[in-house]
C-alpha cells in the first residue's frame, strides 16, 4: 500500500466515523429574546429595520398590495376575490415575525399595536377546523390540499415561525394558538391518516420544530420528521415535478438521508436542511447528519460564492453544476443567504464545530446583508458579484420573499451570537451585546463590547454572582488562519497564519484550540474580562482554478467583510482596474453615504482612454474598495468583487 | 391644425387604409420541386445537407435516440415503453421533409429508400381511426387529446408537411394518405364537434394549408381557420397558460385578428403568423392581414436583430420587451429565423411587397444559415451576436428541433427564389437556378446565373417558346438603398443611395420601381438576357439609440451578409478591436476552413497588453471580419458583430 493510498484509506475511515456519529447536540441556542444588542455596527441596522424597513413591509402589506386585505376578505365572507399570489400570506407572517424580533431590541408600542391588529385579522380568517389560507378560502375551499405546489404548508410554516417569535418577545399567545390549531389540522389531515404530501417548498419542517420546542408537544417533532420522510419516494411525481421538471429542483429525487449533493432551488434546500438538522438534534438520528455533512461539503467546496451567497442560476433560483459561479450573472438570492445562516447555525449547534459559524458569518455580513440598502427601504432579490451598471435595488417585488426575510434575519441577530451548554458558553459572533447564559445550573451574565467588524478587539466581561467553573469558547474565525481546509474553494494568497491574542484581565492566558474555538477553562469570577484581539490585515483571496470566472483574479477581504470596487469611488468605472499581485494595500476611513466604513486603498494600473476614445492606455491611479454589502447605494454603477491581477483579455463597451 | 398634426392625421388615414385592405394574393409561389439549384453558393450547401446533415439526422433518429423505434414499438403492440420526449415524432417528420426536398436537387436512391422505410414504419403506427402519436399510444391512449400542451397537433402538422413535400418530389402518396387520414380524424374530433382546442405549439395551421393546396379539399382550409380562431378566447386558460404563465407566451391573450404586438415564444409566433397569412390568402379575410401588418412592424421596428434573428430571451425562447436585444445573451433560436423565412415569404406572396423578402433574405443568409456548421454536422440552437468564447456548435440536442429545421429550409431553398402570377414573374432571391414559370397561360423557362452573395451581378435568361408580353419583377434589395424606412431599427451610416444597373441584352432598359421591385414590362423573346448589377460596397450599419447594447457601435454588411470579427482571424481576440468611423474598409478573398468567402479588412486600433499583462495600450493592427454565418467553425472563439467605434468603457478578463 502506497503512502497516499494509506492517507486516503485513513481519511475515509475518519470520514465514515464522522458520518456515522450519533448527533448529540453540542450547544443549546440562546434566544434573541434573551439578548440585548448594543453593537456599533449592528444596532443602527436593527434600528433601521424597525424604523424604516418594517414600515416599508407594512406599507406594502396594507396599502400597496392586497396581502392583509385577503385576510379581511376571508373574515367578511362576502365572496370577494383573492388578490395577488397564493404564497402572499407568507409575507404577512414574515413581516410579523420580523416585528416580533424587532420589538425586543427596539420596543415600539405602535409597531406592537400594528402586530396585534394583524394577528386579530389573521385569527379571524382561520377556519373552524384550523385551516388558514386566504388563497384557497377565497377561491375554492374544496380544492385545498390538492396541489402540493401551492405553498399551503409553506405559508403554514411561516405562520408558526411568526407565532413562536411573537410569543417569545411578548408572551402573547393569540397567534401561537392559531398556529397550534393549524398545525394540529395538518397533522390530522396528513400524518395521522398517512396521506402522502411532499411539500412543494420546504419550510414547515423547521417551523414545526420551533413549535415543538415552544410547546414541548412531541407531535410536532413527529410531524416535522414525517414531512422530511415524505421526500424521495416518488410521491411528488407529476405534482411538484414531472418528466420535464427535475425532482432535484425540490430535493425530492432521493430520501433526505440518502442525499449527497446540493441541488435545485437554493432556498428550498436551505430550509429543508435547517429542518432536518433540527429534527436530527431532537431525534438523534444519525442519517440526517451524515446526509447533511455530505451536502454541506458539496455546497462549501464546489458551490458557494466568496460572499457566502449560493444558487448561481436564475433559471431555477438555485444550483447549476459544480464550480459554475458566474459573477455578473450570479443569482445569489438574498433569501438563500438568509437560509445559509439558518442551516449553518443548526449545524454548529449539532456539532459544536466553528466551521459552520465561519460560513454563517460570511453569508450574514456579505451575501445576506447586501440584500438591504443602507437606507433600509430598498432591496436586492439577487446579489451579483459584478455589475456593468445594470443592477439597482427595488422598493418591492412581485414575489416579495426577500424584504421580510432580510428584515427578520437582522432583527433576530440575537439568535446567532451565543451558545450555551452544561459545560460552558460559546461566543460565535462578535457583536456588542448583553445576555445571561445558562451554564449547567449557573447563570452567567455576559457583556460583549467590540467595534467589529472594523476592529478586531473583542472584550467579554463575565459577571457570575459567584465563582463558576466553566469553559468559555471563543470562535477563532476561519479567516484568521492562513491555511485553507482541504477542499476549500477560496484561500488567502499568503500562507502565513495571522496571530491572534487572548488576554484574561489584561494578561496572557493558556487555552486550547478545539473545533475552531479557543477554549478557556477555569473558575470564572465576577468582572473577569476576556480580551480577544483578532488580526485585521487585508487579505487577498484566490479561488480554486476550477472556478473559471475567477482565474487570474483576486478578491479582498478584511475581517469577515468581502470588498468590492464600485464606480462611485473610482471615477465611474470598476471594470478597468488591474490589481497586480505586488500592489500595496492600505486601509482608510471612508463613508458610503452615511455609513462609516474602513475602505481599502491601492495605487494600481487603471485603463483610461486616449485620442477621443479611439485608443486606450494604462495609468497608475488610486483605487478604492468598499465593503461588498455597501455597494449599489449611490445609483447604478459598475462593480466588481474579483479584480484581475493581469490582463489577458479586454472588452470594450460591453454591455453584452 | 398644425403641420405635424396634419402629417400624423394623413399617416393614420393611409395606414388604416392599408390595414383595411382586402388581401388578394399578389404572387403565386413556385414550388421547390419546379426549381433546379445550380448556384455556386447554395448548391454545395444543399449537397452538404444531403450527404452529411441528413446522415446526422438519420443517425440520431435511428441509432442514437429512440425516435424511429417509438414508431416500431407502436406497430409491434407489445406494451413497450415510449422513449424520449412527447414531441420527438416531429423530428422524424421534419427529417423526412428535408429528405423530400433534398431528393429534388440531389437525387439519392439510398436516401429515398430510407424515407420509404420510415414511411412504412410511420404508416404502421397509425391507429385505425387515423390517430398517430407514439407518445400517447405507448403510454396511455385513453389520455390522448386531453392536454393541449403536449404537441399532438404540432406533431400532426409536421407529418402533414413531410407528406406534402414527399408527394411533391416523388409523387408517392403513402405518407400523404396517412396525413389525410390523421387530418380527418382531427377535423372530426374537434371542428365538427366544436370541441375547443388551442394548440400549445402552433404549426398545424400552416401544415393544414399545405394539405389544402395539395388536396384542394376545403375542409383543411376550414380546419386551419378554425384552429386560428380558437386562440384568444380563454380556452387555453389553465391548460397552455395560467396565472403564472403568460397567455402571451403562446399568443393566446387576444384573438389573432386583434393582435398588435409580437410576444412570447418566437417559433410559436412565426408558425402562427405563417399559417394566418396562408389562410388570409385563401379566405381573403382582411382581419388577419391587418393584425399581421401590425405585428410585423413590431418585430421589424423594435425586436429584430441585424442578423434577422428574433427572440432575444432564453427564458421563454422568445421576445422580451421592445428594444431588448442583448448581443452575447441573444437567444435567436435557429428555428425562429427559419420561421422568419416562412412568414415573410407568405407576406410577400400576399402583398407583392419586396420588403418582406428583404427580411427573409436577412434571416436566411445570417440568422438561419448560422445554425449549421460549414462541415454540415454541427448545429447552433441559439445564435448569439457576440461571444466571449463560451459558444460552440453541438452534434445534437435533447430538444432537437433546430437540426432538421435548418436542413429542411436549405433543402427547400427552391421555394423562395421566384414568384409568378398572371401578370408576370418575380425574382426574389438571387440564386443560380433553372425553372419554368407560369405567367398566365404561358410558360417561361428561366435561367438565373450569379455569384451572389459574393458578387452583385445577376444574369437572367428568359426562354419563352414564343414572344410573351409580361412584367419581370426584379427585387432591388433594401440594402441597396441608402435611406432607411421610417421606423427601421438599422440604417447605413452613409445616406448616399448606391446605384444599381439593369441591362437588357447588354443595353440599358427603362423600368419603373414598384413595391421594392424594378418592373420590366415588355414582350419577352427567347434568349432575352436581363442583367442586374447590384453595388457590393461594404456598408456600415448603425442601430437606433433605443438599442442600448449597440450604442457607439457599428456592424458591417456587404450584400445580404452581415459580418463579424472572430478571434480565429484576429490573433485570438475579438473584443479588443476598435473600429473608428474613419477607418478604411477593403475586401479580400479569404477562407474560413474550406469555405471561400469575401472578408472585410481594415487597419484599426487594437488593444494589446504590456508589462507582463499589468497594463495595456492601443496598436494599429490589421483586422479581418468574416461573414457571420461562418463563425464558430474553428473552435471556441471570441466573436462580435457590433464593433465599438470609440472606447467608453473597458472590461478586463470578463468572462462575467
């Protein structure tokens, strides 16, 4: 046996061990409702969501579109017509869910009143048997539950998520009771009669798991698992797919536990695997974890953009083939990045591995956050990595999944910062905030202070009432390390690992590294201060050669933020810039509209025209790169994330 | 009333007069079966189709795919499974139709034997009541005629076209009788019972008209008209379109006679209007002509590429919005250009206006011909006007409409060259050929000799047995004229009208110009020679400013041929060339593989790299442009039709 064969053999033993492991949840989540955000970077965004984005959602829901009127019409029972699309109910629920989260960090009596008013309307539209769907009730109720593609269960799932969130913030049960009644109706109609139903758009699985954790009623766990098990047995044939529409589009080609590849519609996939991870954590079924590990690697190693965005193709709003990641044509739906945050959080809870939070952070700060304008009232549905200037944010969309999705994600940021268990506490994201974590029987109040992502200094103050022996896990972000994991699509061009520093009460402390965390085990006392200093130099990133669209190009990253060049900072152009490998990169304070950012600056060759446009030449000019999430806030503009290091090919005036 | 108001008023009077006109067919078509092609340009292509392209079609139909096996399975009645797609029968019929045309100019006993063999298999698969469709017969015959989207009538139409063509060439009736029996079955099933049926993919209308002209049986005319009249009344709702799929996709939003805009799937639209023009010519119904004039203007003035290609969007294989004509992303399906030839021929027959042949010629020599490789065995489904090098021709396609469509078009070229009527004869295309035209009661043998499109000299010899008074109509191509028609998308940058010359027996002759033709009225005698000399200088073309993708760009045209620059002739690049307005253009003899062509040459600024690729500059270099139809025959390659005249924007290494 040759050496490399041995290595392959050992690797496959290790990986099959990993795959066969029984999932025991390593971390318990910490609810947004227990976390107060004080962060310099995020708090203004949460406030913007509360004061502007949610107002836009309310305006669209109440005035501009018929979304809330459909509920009123159901209650009035006057045979009025349904307006809009069959999945529009979900937008109401998602806006409501976002309001619920927002009320925690930005209490607002008017918003809460609006939510209560909507909840009354929703409750009044529920049928006596628990069914709740304005599309079928206003068109033909006898046709309900006849078309798996019509998002009845998807809408139901968003109702449940909103209900749980609103209950968690306010303690009010009205919407929760509506959701429970509807969930019971669904359980009775399908699982208890073993009537097959393959969700055309997954969502209900993860929602049922929230309902399960909130009510502790086991039937919702069983129903979530039942929905997962419906897939891959051909029940969706001729209904949600047929010989001309690939079953992979909705991940219905093989049973979930046998899935190995990421396929199809990106948001459907993310919601599916989020629900599957939730079920795996509760049932300890190793099948789901094995499948998800394989699928996750397929996403990360072959199908994810540097922004954490996924789903490159607009045709199916999803995945095309491995390594097919065009930049200008990138679809990268905002909702898919939001889904990446959901799924990777669950994977982290399940495994205790920080690599999932590395991905979560990448999607959150880049692919997802880009979905919302700095002004808070404009949205991207797709998030391309290059633009000839054709892209601009919209006020709203016919299919309006993205605005409320990015709203609820930002408003629920508190869900993603910490983890806790009997053995210790986890810091996953670096966000200024206060919370109290439960470690075994002890409560540990925690204060995090930081100017992240602009600065790498994170200060954590622990305030247990009495001394507590416990392990503090600080995530050391993957971007700190110089060496890519095997299979990684992207790597820093410098292999020197950057150094980070951890101090306890101002002095160096011993710690071990485990699963991407620095683990500090000791007896913690009131006012203990842990300081983490992350190195924030600018990194050049190269992609694997398999990615044809990024050959001889680099991207820039600093901390978790991916950068781009935009015309607005560069004399109107962004496609004429060359950034040779030896160009010096410095950072400067900069403003994108009212957003203060750290920008990256370089003197680099820029192509300019000569002779009335009949020729060109290269000039050394100052080039500014800004955080990707801030682009497209200053009008239509050229933009690029991946910058050429040398010229192989030149295109003139190509709006193709 | 101000002057411009008067003008508008007069214009609308004129146009409503035009629209209200009763269509009386101005020209009778001349069948391919009456025309022998001898042309330097086309004859080798017809031979290539016979010797290579049809062999590829046969190989795919018999060996590589199950297309012919499905017919065998039906005849065997052993419950075997259908293979492939429900519209695959049509590929067999279209290949058969192409063989039929080909046998005329390239007799081939083996090919004819193959056709007879296929016809036997097709006939054996016909059901006793006339129904013939392998998909439904092999899956579930009870489900036939339940889904308007499943192309049963589309397949039937292609059967009829093949049957008529094969009968015209060979005089053999077997397939014609099969087609008649099937047509009768359809007529009985639908029209005679007034059972609504909106064709999901139009084709049967034009095919029925061919059957009508061949059999003279009025019921096929009535059935064609009935099919046209089914559209636009909502019968297709929930079947071929629904609230999520626009009825405009299949031109079912308003009745055909009320249609004003070109919409939806390009091939469906072309086949529809071809059938409508055929019916209008037979029934003299002014409604269709009015609609088609409006729709035609919408195509030509706002939605046609310079290549005569249409349908810019791959999403619906069709039209998007007015003026949305991207070059690299152009879909421009080969079949849609073939459809443009069909429709414009019918419009010319109906109106006697040469402007339709101008469009026909543009589509034929550029958008359509580009669909077939010079080798004859590779195909383009889409025909973009720019390429970063990602495009290459394929051996075949899953949906294989294009290969047999371009085959049958080229093989049936004889259909498009001449027209005839009681009053005279028409020369529409300049193609070396012999035929005998019927002018009133007289027969006039005609010989055309030319080296068109490379040379503008066309020699026509008339050989009536005795002196015949008649009008010879010579089309003076639109591209000869310097002034664009109002509304034209494209115009020559020089407004000086080029001069053409007409000689009779070597001496200048008087003629009048009418509807785009030079009309020579006299008594014609044996051996009269008419010589037409068309000016063949290179033309620069500019597009209307509404076309955003072509701003500050020009295209090159010589004769009917649109040109492009391809990397293969220009050091591997085509996107780095600037062609300033004052650049001198000359022509040279050139070869693209084995195809001798006239190329266009210029010394022009070309962008080249400096300093190991870290900078660029412009150098004067020799640039070669080749006829568009010859590109993509020398490997993957950059290509552009529209060349920048100045530099406004530069993109580096942009495979986007």
